[in-house]
């Protein structure tokens, strides 16, 4: 038996499903891995690098195919008028329709490996473009990780500011009760009301910093600013960090030279330039190639003999004894007709094959200049590689020093928070028994607030500095 639900039940069910789907979508949060994947997929610079890689792939593919013989076929048809020669080299002086077909082929036999080196140069250029894409992805990942940590830092500062505001509001509520009961003067409540206004402004500013940090991240990953976006916030103390003793700068630099795509890019560019120079040098020497061709043609006025008819013609006369006699000569009268198209193509078929030696003599020193320029390009790329290596080494040592300093600041900040919290606890107790004024309590509360903010800043700064070292070691960005 079939049962039919009333329409209102169906409507309620659809609304419930829609609400559940909307809630599930609203609860979706972006962690660093998802953000990095989105940035790599949508970043315009990476897309442009991918296009260039595809172009280099086509160039490499075409250069490999250039090793095979060239071949072309050239059919044509034309109308001609005026003196010209037919296929039998007879002079003709009337209009006619002509047609020709030519097939040509050629192949290099020896060119001093110029073509082979060009193919290898294109192959290394393709590998360099792939390494450049990896480099851009690494750069984007590092930038996104920094902006992601800035969001986490802003969130922590917002939480601290909110807790500070709530504490001040609770103190103001208790103080207001004591003031109304006559136990405390009105000045105490007024001072807390002023502090509440300051804490509210700090909280509003912290919330604005969170929004600003999110907008910065959206711009980096090429996301619409109006798109709903909520980041996953892992506890900062649970972010895995390598021991700084395992990230000594010399060891990190040795791994960076091997693992970073920037170094692979430089190596591939140098190899490509070396092969280009060898190809340019080979082009200065003679090249030997083979060639061949086949062709045929048609002429609309060409005729051929179709028959012979005997005839006798008078060629003169002689007189013998006063009597005149005719002198005749027998001859053949040929009959002609137009030669058919296919018959002419068959009779006029011709072929040629041979060897060609090309010896460069003088071309304004263009070939030698190309060779000299390619050698200078190799030198320039080697200098660029050396410069990049120096920069990476300098960056690693600076990152190691920055991480060491950040660790020390983080340790000192934790001690400061502990001391400020202990001082605040004592101040709160003294305030509750009337042994401390409101101004002094607010001072201690602000000191604790500043210590907590600085501690969070130090902690995130330390985490990011360590992540930079891990990045140079080739581990990528992990949070």
C-alpha cells in the first residue's frame, strides 16, 4: 500500500534538509593544507608558469620531430599566355592551361650535432620550467603559511582581549554592588568604567585585525573578498616543531642546495645554455644533407600523332625533247590530337636525387656572434646560481639567528606571564579586602594583559621562524 505525505510535511522536510546542508557548509573550515592547495590551484603566476611549461613542452616535441626528413608536395594549375616552352622545350606563343605537381624531400646527414644539442637544450629548458613551477608553489606556500599564522595570532589576541573585557566587566559589577552598599567610593566604579571602555576598544580593534588578516590571506590565494571563509584554528602549542638543535644552519644549507627547486632551476638552465652553445658552434661548420624530388606536368596545347596518310606532291618539272614532265615526291601527312591529361602526367614524370653540402663562408659574423653570446649566457647563469646560493645561505643563517632569538624571547615571555599572573592574583586578593586601590588593580591587570599579548606574539613568531628553517631544509610547510 502506498502512503502520500501531505504537502506541508514535504515542505518541512525540504526546509530541514536545506538547513542541515547550510549548517554543514557553514561549519566547513579551512586548514593550512586546504588553503595552500587552493592557492596553488588558483594563483595566476602559477597558471602562467604552467602555460610556459606547456609551451616549452611543445618546443621540445617539435625539436625531436625535426630529426626526421622534411617532405612536401606542391600541386598547381595556371593559365599562361605569351612565349614559353613546353615539356619538349619547344617555343610556343599562345595561351594554354598548365598543371604541375612537385614532391620534394630532404634530410640532414651530418650537421656537427647541432640539431642533437638543440633537442637536449629544449629538454633542459622544459625541466627548468617545471622546477620554476615548483619554486612558485613553494613561495606561495610560505607566504600563505605566514598569513595563516597571522590569522591565528589575531584570533589569540582577540580571545585575550575578550577575556580581559569580561574580567573588567565582572570586577565592575562587583564594585558597583559594593559602591551601592556604601562599602566603596564612587571613584572605584568610575575607574573601572573607564577601564571597561579601554578594554572594549581593544576588543573591537582585535576583532578588526582578524578580519583584516583574513582579507590579506584571501588576496594572496586569489579568493573573492566576499566569499564566506573560516579558518581552522589549531592550538599553537600543538603545532609540531623540530628541535632547533636539529636545524643547524650548515646542515640546513646542505639540504637546501639539494632539495630547493630554485637550485634545480639554475642547474637545468645552465645545462640548457651549454647545449645551446654547442649547437651554435656546430652551425658554423659545413653540413651535409640528402635531397630528392619527383614531378610531372600537363600542357593543354600539347598534341601527339594519331595517324599517317600517304600523299604525292609536285616538286617541279623537266623538259625532255620539248616535252614537259612533272617531278613528284611521295610524303606522309601526319594527323594530330590533344594529348590526354593522365598521358602527359605519365610521360612527363621526372625524378632527381642528390647530396648537398652547405659551407658557411661569410654572413656578417652572425653565427660566431651567436656562439660567443651563448658562452656569455652560460657565464651569466653560473653567476646567477652562485648569487642564489649565497642568498639562500645568508637567509638560512639569518633565519636560524631569528629562530634562536625568538625562542629566547618566548621563554622570557612565559616567565613574564607567570610573574604577572602571580602579581595579579595577589592584587586581586588585596583589592577584595580593601587593601589596594582600583587604579593599582587596573595597572596590574593591564600589565598581565600586555604580558599575555606579548607572549602569544612571541610564540607565533617563534613557530614561524622555525617553520622557515624547516622549509629551507626541504620539509615544506606543516602546521
